[in-house]
């Protein structure tokens, strides 16, 4: 029952009992399915060793009462490892051998994605005289009247979930689900089934705060024995964190089909060699099945970590301060930048959002304390949200500098910060919150270049923006034009 070390997952829940429906499913696919694509097209479907092990594990039955062990399951695999074929076999098998009156659903964030598993199942049925004699195939549904079962396609825009009674649910590419609403509806809807099973099959995503990311972290805790949940199944293949993307050993670790000679290392070599600057994260997600912080990476892996240092702020040297003010739902960040020899020391102060709103007075007090402690050359701020506070701080003698976050300013500033970090010219203290916000930023392309944004992530990046502002003011020569407001500098390069 233990996996072969050549293709074993990085994380998996261990079998407890020997009884399983997996062998019946494997035999069913061998008898009725054909390989539809690739060099084996037309051959009888014989699942690989790792797929057989996975299916036997997924459909394990409890010795105590004979029921299926799992109620929810998460399977993580890179592209080109046969996720859709396994899903279609599970769906068709469940229509015939599953709970009477079964409702099986292929679900994804959009219908085109959901139809991948459904389309595979549909074609297998049409190619099989035995299966097609039992089935009535419609555009978005397959019915098998003799068994009272139906297989349907659903997507996130479907609004009738509350009336469903699913027995088997196949969530394809769970990482793309923006909310947990549909998932929860399917789980709750299956509550009165005897053996309901919600199976999520996905590649890694780019935001651990999403449903898929939370389930991934939960699965790791279950597989490690930190959480006792025998009803949650977890099987996840991925390469080692911070590995080199051109390491064949890591390709084999993440892609079990390589061990079965169904994927060549040349295919991975092509994917890596064809990658362009900024696409390393795509290789890590799609080919190595690693979670990344954003779809469009702004920093290479390990660049920020190499800048961690014990070097602190020197009270005798001048500093520059970047301020990213927020409205109700974002954090507020103040980042100090201090050039020291060949590096720039950065330190952050971050206020998390509160239900009652932003505590502007607390921020103002902190800025006054900085002014009293250090020789602050400039407090750079975006006037969109901070002008009223800036006017009050000017009266106290603080050198406030307007820094509108427009493209002509932020595009070169972001590129400059990138260059400083990748060359190891930054020194930070490894603050977890600061690090999270820096690494959560994404590149957003514009007509004139790229700048930082949240991308599709819901993570906060305010400290990263404040750092970019502080670094820009601390290390780049600027031309200052005095604005009409006293002591407020409107800086334009």
C-alpha cells in the first residue's frame, strides 16, 4: 500500500484499511476506455502504477463499517499527468457502480474548463458499444436511465446549486475558484448521501489565501498527522521549494508520468528553455506544481531571502521614508530606507485594517517619532489619501514630499527596486509580515513597462509599495519643484 519511491507524492494520506473499490474502477476502465490522445491513442486504457495506487487509495473502504473512508479529497498534479482521464473514469464508473440515483458533477470556475473532464467521459461513452447502449448523451449532461444516474457540467456562474444532491463531485482546477461558495454548496448538498465524495483535482495556484490554497495547507497538516481528519484525502506531487527549475531530479519528483515513460524529460527541457524573463513562476506552477505568490512574479525565487541581514539602522545617518496610506480594507505601511555603504537598510511599520477604519492619528504620531529620532530627509506620500495629514505634519516641521503613484513615476521606481534586490543591495530583517507583502506583489504590464500590483491575489502589498517609494527617494537623483503648499515638494523626474 506504500507508493514506489520513483513516483511517490511529496505529501499523501496513508492507507489504513486494505479494502478498496479502486481495483474495480481500474478494471472498468480497462474494459471500456481507450486512450484518446498521444502516442498510445487507440490502445486499451491501462492505468499506470502510480494512478492505480492513487485510485486504490482514493476509494479506500473502512474495515469498521465498509463505507468509503473519504468525504473530501485534494489531488495535486502538474500538467500532462492525466488528471482529466482519471476524472472521466471516476465519473463514468460512479454512474454505474456508485450509489443508486447518483448525481455526478464536473465543476470548474468556467464551463469550458468543466467540459474537459465531461468531454473526455462523453467521448469514451460514444466509443464504447456497451456504455453508449446504456447512456443518453446530451450537451451538458449524460444520463443512464437503468441506474437512475446523471453526470452534469457546472461552473461558478450556475445559480441553482441549492437544489442539487451530488453523490460524486469532480472539481477541476480548484485553484481558479475565486470563492468557496460553489464548493460549500456541493459539500452541503451531498449531506444526505450515503457515501458522498467531493474530489478536487488541480495544479498549484498563486494565492494560499484561496480555497485551494487553504485546502492544500490543511492537507499537509493532515498528512503530517498534525490534524486528525480521516475523512480528508490528500495526494500532492511537487518539486522541492526553491529548487532550480532546470533540475531533472525535480522534474521527476513533481511529474510521476516521467517514471512511467509517459512524459519525456525533453518535454520539460523544452518548457524551461522556452521560458522568457518573468515566466519562471509559470514553470514552477504548471510543471513543478509549486504554489507561487502571484501569477506574474516581480522577484526571482530567493532574491528577497538573500537580502536578509542583521544590519540595522544607524541613528547618525539620514533616512528616507515611504508612506502608503490606505482606505478601510488595505493595510497602512511606512518603510524607512537608509543607504549604508553599498547597501540600503529597509525597515517597515505596518498597520492592519480594522473594522472601525484606519487609525490616521496613530500613523501621524509614528511619523513624528521618526522625525524626532532620525534625520529624515523626506517623507514621500501619495497625496490621494494623505494630503490632510501631510498638511498637519508640515506645521510640525516634517519634510513631506508628494509622490503620486502614477505610471511615469512608479514604472522606473519599481524597476529600480527590482535591480537593487536581485543584486543583493537591500538589507532587511526578515519580518514575516513585511516579507509576505513584498513577495505578494505582482508585475502588471502597461504600454510603457511594468509596475507592481496585487494581480489576482487578495494579499496585501502596501509595504512593498512604500518600500519602492522610499528606495526611489533614497537612491535616485530627483529634480524637485516646490509646490504651492509650503514645505510640500512635488517631485517630478
